[in-house]
């Protein structure tokens, strides 16, 4: 839908018919929504960005402790996003703040996407931390920091 909308907007502008005034903003919100919703799934499928060079240069004996630290830090960061997201959405709701662009929306609506999606990412980080802690019992061939 995004591709069709952007294409329609470009064609409309090229033909001097004027652009679709709300398309850019709609694409912004759609990308935000898709990114937040897909983050936990991508992490679960082990398709998230990793720094393979850093993992391969550290000794094998350090990989598990580094994975534990990395997954603990990731969990704490995600929990912080949940907390800050709840506060920001609540503050925005209490203030009655609006976003005025092509169309007007309540500011808390896009902010409110952050806490539930980061709950899912936090759960996945906790699962990865558990796997890192359990890794001493079973060894995996991958070098991914989550294992």
C-alpha cells in the first residue's frame, strides 16, 4: 500500500495535478507502525542486526559472558523504552496535545505504540538472555550474540 501510495503521489506531482497532501504523513506513520510491530519478530527469527566482526574477534571463552551482558543491557534498554513510552503517552494525553500536519491526530496515539511493542521486544530479549545463560549446558555452532 505504501508503494502504491507513493507512486500515485509521484505520478500526480509529475502530471502537475498536485500531490496527495496526506500521503507523506501516512507513510511516516505506517513505517513507524511496521518497524515497531516487526522488531520483536525480527529479533526472534535472529534476523536483527549483529556485529559479526566483534563477535568473531573475541575468544570463544568470552562469547557467553559477552552475550549475557549484551542481552541484559538490551533488556534494560527495552524496559526503559516501555517506561518512557508510557510516561510520554500519558503526558501527551493529559496535555491534549495534537500533531498538526496534513491532518490532525492526537499526539499520544503514535506514542502509545511504543510501550506494547517494546514489551514484546523485552520478552524476546529475556528469551535471548535465558538462552545465553543456558548455553553452558548446550553448545550452538552459531556465533550470534543471542545464543
